[in-house]
C-alpha cells in the first residue's frame, strides 16, 4: 500500500517538474517582434532583449502616429530614455526637415516626462536591466494622407565611446 502512494507521489512530482520546465521555454527570442498591445508583447520583448545582443525590430499591425504611441510601448521607450540611452527619430528619406517639428518635440517631451515615474515595480527593474545598454530608433514614414506614422521601432545595442 505504501509503495502505491509513494509511486503516485513520485509520478505527480515528476509530471509537475516537467510541466514547470516546459512552460518557461514557450517564448523564443526573436530579432523581429510584431507589436500587439498585450502582455505577450512585453514577454517576447523581454525575452529577446535578454537573449539577443543585436538590434531587435518591433513592427506594427496598425501604424501608430508619433503623437499616439501605445502606452505599453511608450513605457519601454521611456525606460531607455531614463537610463541615458538615445531615442532617435529616423525621418522619411525624402524629408530633410520634419513638416511639423512641434509634433516631434512633443514626442520627445512626453517620453522624458513619462520617465519620471519609472522603476517602481519588479517588472520595471527587469526592464531597467534589459535596457541599460540599448538605444532606440523610431522609424517614421508618411501615410497616403501625408500623416507621419511610426513604421518600426528598433532597439539597438548602445554604442560606447572608446
């Protein structure tokens, strides 16, 4: 009788261990991630930033306006800015000067202002560790109506001066 209970407990322990081991490996590191405003995006980006030292590109299903960056993505950008990383805007190739410099200035101002309330939760500390050696490039393009849209966000490794 004791052997049956012991076998049952051992089997349950092994099964629980195997399940625990496989759930952590469901997320794979990718150098290109599609932004969807879900926790899954945060998980994929965190895993990729921790595992990949080369640039990581974030693409969009729907291109956002630079003035309406989704809050989930803005938190990532704000962390880079708060940690001293550069946040650069890459303008469309056919534009030397932005048509609306006030809009671009407002983007940068909102990113810096939102950095004030960062690093309070454990997830923010994780972001801090993952982003301390990253810079961001926001690639912009004009849509058919002539409005600026963010086409992709690239998390580049920070270049240090030698």
